[in-house]
C-alpha cells in the first residue's frame, strides 16, 4: 500500500472521527447510531462494504446489524486500530478488515450494500473508485454515500482550507487563526483535533453540485443508476444508487428513504 499518499498520511495522523472525545462525552458510544445502515426489516444475510470506515462507522454498522456481514475498509491504520479496539471491546464477530485503498480491494459482484460517506471526494481518481465500487456491488445492490456539496457554506471553508495548507498550518495554528478571526463556519464545527484537521487541513478534496455529481456518476458505470439525492446544511450531498435493480436475484429488501447520519 502507498503510505506516502497525502490522504493516507493525513488520516493516519488525524484519525476521524475522534473516538476518545465521543467516549468522554457519553452517552455510551454505541448510541452514536449511524442511520446509513439502519436495522431495516429485511436487512438480513447481507454482505456490506463500509468503504473508508474511519474510526467508528464500521463498528457501529456491524454492532447494530449482527445478522449481516461487514467488510471494513480504510487506508488509515490508526483509524482501523480504533475500530478494532471497539470491535473487541463489544465482542462483535461479523467483520473482516481491509487496511488498503478501496481501489485495491478484491471482490467481484459481491456486496448487497456499499456505504461510503466522506471518502470518495478525497480519492485521487474519483471515476476509478466509483467503477471499482460498481464492480464489487451485486446486481440489484445499493451504493449509499456522501460527498462534499459545492454550496456557499463549503466555498468559504474550502478557500480557507487551501490557505491554511499553503501556509503549512497545523491544528494549533488553525485554532489561533479563528481566535483572532471569528467566523461562523468555524462556530458550526466541533473543535476537536480530528474535526479541525478534517474540515480545515484536508490535503485533497473535491466538491459537487447536484448536477456535477450526476455528471460524475454518469461518466462511470453508475450511469442512470441514481435513485435519490439529499443536501444537508448546504455542505453535504447524500445519494443512493441502485445497480440494475431489474437484475436483482433472490434477495429482496426495502431501503426506504435516504437516511443521512445527522
Ligand atoms: C472523513 S473520514 C470518514 C470516515 C467515515 N466514513 C465516517 O463517515 O465517519 C474519510 C475516511 O476515508 C478514508 N479513505 C480516504 N481515501 C480512501 C481510499 N481510497 N480507500 C479507503 N479509505 C480511504 C480515510 O482514511 C478516512 O478514514
């Protein structure tokens, strides 16, 4: 695996989200329920990929859905160490770990559901990742995800992100900057180290409008497979795609609406 990729380095240094802070805040971490993988009636005996699971999302998904099997993938070894610790702590058994880029996974027409929130827009080559997810998804399978939305709120954020990177700022410098320069964008985020790094020091990201995300999907195997889009807080674009629903085999399930996790 290429550990020199700036995104791998970034998330090894700043695992996301900050588990220790959540634990300290209580209630129990398992209540940070992730609605992207709900315990849906009919969500049984499924193979699920959490692509770019970070520190906690994969654990939560597997913990709340013991009747399904989960592959948890992330490039960040330190993020996965948090996930592994939680999985051991809670005795979760339905997981396989893959510490490597999504692009290097070896599954073919395998997953009933792929979840990838806050990941695809950080990848070096977005169409390659989207096509890889297509190849790994079964006919009739679902791909749910979130990418940055190119709205007014994100515009200010991404300009500052670029400025901070150019200035070679660290988390401490970013905090100092906002103490001197109050900003509503800063106020709306949590100020843990992981959140500051994720929001203000990200080395690679893209942003999409509804139209440009649709264009991006249409430039891949996911052409005309989009089922729903929801924009949250003018910053995040959640989507659901379904791979050739008419070719779905025996398993049937209802996915309801797009469940965004906040
Ligand atoms: C912003 S975090 C989101 C974590 C999690 N999905 C969530 O919503 O809490 C992005 C995660 O994607 C991982 N990541 C980025 N590019 C990746 C890739 N090509 N393959 C696998 N993981 C990747 C990062 O290491 C990081 O843990």
